């Protein structure tokens, strides 16, 4: 079965050993006499113990500011396995029916919701009511209305809501953003974002409208959409979009196979993006200005992010995305650190508003104005 998780893992597989070797070299060259971290640690429970939940848990082994201390799952056998593997105490283990009781557990600070898209809304609101900080996977919700309700619930409970935008902490991505902010590309005129792979098992939840809220757009198209925003450095003011469906049996009504969408910005810049569950080998960003360019391929995969600009190859350190993400999110929650690119609920709501407009544009065939 092919999924987004497989795609993002495998697209960089051929270069994975190079990434690990680079990380080792980088670690070897660092200061071995650095004092160990002695500050506050964010104690995290993961909700949803599937493939990506496992990836986050493994990455957190190397975190210094965040620690996996609890689990929430509907599968008792998974809970037992994780207890043994990650040394999780029984009192920090919950299922989907009783996890509201986490409100009485002072040893858990935050819950990372890594479940099917349609469950995010109710689960994050329950997390907030329990008085815990919420970290939620992308997309934050099925639509902007749900997203706003999640934000409101977290504000009412005085807890933070963060969303798993791991690319917002990736060093080579941040270097391109720095270059743009410094004017090194000149006036930005064009962005292209392509995200695609062939979806496998037709019974997977990502091809179920009720659970996924859509198809490729909700799953991987959000990378191109969010990338357009942080690469161009503006919010779009209009969108147009078209859907192509060649397999209506696998991709039923409401589950998009391929969507092309175009964004316009007030500066005059435009973006052309593609999201597909039926085209392999698509993981590329391209940014063009009147003084230079940036190209990233792979641009969002788990393997090494590779890129170049008109000034040469990007050579910033390779990182394990989820390790950096969780340490950075610990700082955001515990010390109110302001990231270079936001990862809060308001940031995710902007993507949801645009996704709503993309689906409207597909349905109507019209250019849809945006107010973000």
C-alpha cells in the first residue's frame, strides 16, 4: 500500500545514507564539551500510533526539550507495544473514549494528534477542554469553520494550538526564506509547487471522503499551498483550480485524484501548483525573482532536502525534521519563542481558507477572491 507517508519516506530513500553520514559528520564536528540541556522539558503524549506517530516517536528519542511520556490509541496491543518500547507508564496510557481524563494527569503537558483528518476537530477540542496544549497534524481540520472552532476552544482554555508544519524548521527551507527576505532574489514573480505520487490501497482512509475530507489536495497538496505562501512571502488574493480524474472507481466523489491550482498575489506574483494521487516523482518547489531563483527537489520529503539557488547549492545541515520540530515546538510552548514561520492554529487556518476556495473554484470554474 502506498500512502503519503510512504511517498515522503521513499522519495529520499536513495540518498538516505548520505543524509545519515552527513548528520554524523556534522555531529562529529560539533563541540563535544557543550553542556547538556537543563531547562524545562515538554512532556508529550502521542494520539494515533500509526506510521507517522511512530516516526515522531523515534525522532523524539533525540530531542533535548521534548519527551514522549504518554500514548492514546484505540488499539490495546499498540499501547502495550509502545509502553515496552518507550518506557511509558500505565498511568499515561489512554484510549479514545477515556483520554479526557488526562486533565487529572499533571505529568502530560501536550498531546500530539496524529489521526485521520476528520477526527482532528473533535479531538483537539477535547484536548483543550482537558487543559493540555494541542499539537495537530496537517491539515488541521476539514475546513475553515472547523479550524476556527479549534482555535477558539484552545484560546478559551488558555492552551496553545500548534500544527505539524515540519518544513517551517528545515534549515535549507529557512535559508531560501532568509534569501528572499534579504532581497537576494529581487522581486519575486513566480512559484511552482508539485506534490504527487500514485496512491495504492483503495480502502485506505486517505481515499475515504468521510475521514480525509478530500483527496490529494488535503493530503499532499497542502505542502504546495503552504510552500507557495512561505516561499513567496505573501498571502494570495485569488485562486483558480481544475480537477482531473481518470479513475472514478478508486477516486470516488469528493476524493480528488489530481488538482491543479493557481494563486495570485497583490504584488503581481503568481503560483502554479499541482497535487496528485496518480503521478509519481513529484516533490519540487521552484521560486523565481528578477535577480535570481531557488529550486528544491526533494522539497518536502523525509529524506534529505536538496536545493540550489542562483548562488549555488544549498549546504545547510541536514536534520531529522521531526526531532527539530518537536524541540522547536517545546520552545514555543514553554518559552513563547517566535518561529521564523508560524506554526500556530492561525497559520493553519489560512491554508484551510484557501483549500475551501480551491474546492469552490473546482466546482464553479471561476476565479475565487481570497481574504486571508
